[in-house]
C-alpha cells in the first residue's frame, strides 16, 4: 500500500520516527508521501528532508492555506527551484481552509491560485486541502487547473457523493483517510462506495485523524491498513483489491507510471 499523505516531519514523531517508519513497512506500506508544508515558509523542505533520508518516501513542496500569509516573493522562486528535486512528485498540500482562517481568505485564494499556476507551468500534479471552502476551491480549480488536463489529489476527502462527482469531473483522484472508518460519516460512506475503483487513493494524514480502532490517538502510516479494510468492506471487495488499485492509481495520479 501507499500512504499518499502523511506528516512524519511533525515534532510528535521526534522521539520514535524510525520505529514509526519500520512499523509502516511491517504493515505493508511500501511508500509514503512526505507532505512538505511543514511549519510554512521560509522552510519549504520539510518533506524533502525526509525523502532524502529514507528510500521509502517521496515528497511534495507547497504552502498550506494556513501559512498563506507567510509567503513572500522569494517563496515562489524557491518553490520553483525545489520542483527539480528528483523526489518531489507534486505541489501540495495547497488549497483553502475557511474553518480555521489562519490566513485571510483573500490571501489564501491568491496563494492557492499562484501555486496552481506554478504547478501547471511545471506540469506537476497537485494535492488539495479544502475545508469549509468547497465552492471557492472548485471555482479556482475550474479556472486555473482544469484547462491544463493534469491530475490532482483531493486529500482527506470527507464530502458527499455529489462533491466527489465534481472532483472526478475535474480529473481528480479521491483520497480516503481515517474519517471513512468513523461510524457516523454516512454521506462519506456513500461516496466511498460510488467513486470508481480506478480513482481512489489511501492516506493517513498522520499524525491527524487516526482511523478506528485507533481513533483519537496519534495517527501513523501503519494504521493505513484499518482504512483500507473499511474501504474494502464498504465496497464489498477484498482488501487486496483496494491495496492493488490504490497503489496503481497513485502512480497515475503523480505521473510516475
Ligand atoms: Zn490537509
Ligand atoms: Zn496534511
């Protein structure tokens, strides 16, 4: 399996990071995507540092919507130069977060659009974070992204079947995380049943959003197996089928095939 989204650079892993990585490998997670947003600009290399140190990681670079207000002109030059790093597979996570509003919304939209333009110019896929900002996110993607015909990943998808449909129409892959194992997520369960098998991905978003039965604890890539099992159960297929499809899909999503 591939964990398409995790934050193992987080300080909560400082004491036992190597053990966490070993547990992931033991649990059948062969590759992890180190999301490179870290603590925000000026440091854009949080993911690259992990990927440079470990063969089981590839990385992204990007400015998270929370950190949009920290970006300066130099941020974009640096971001563009890091895209040449051989383990950088995408720009992300980028998008809009109107739940926390850690950066003003107009700044979030500008920084999102800016990164969409950079990704398109460099033919790099994108990883999208969107929270309570669905309509604005889709509008910006339709305007700045859809015309380029490049793939993207809707990370930690928690929406409805209708929302999944809109993301699929834009050419996106839908990534399911721990929330799909939560018992009350009925709309999300329906989306998890209906998204075509060749468009689904798995992720943990570790250290956040641990799946049942680890809910509430620090999440880690080894827990991906719980999410894969729940997805298999919802779709009425074997877990091996989910592992195979999501691994293959990941390579298409990040243009590594
Ligand atoms: Zn996110
Ligand atoms: Zn994340």
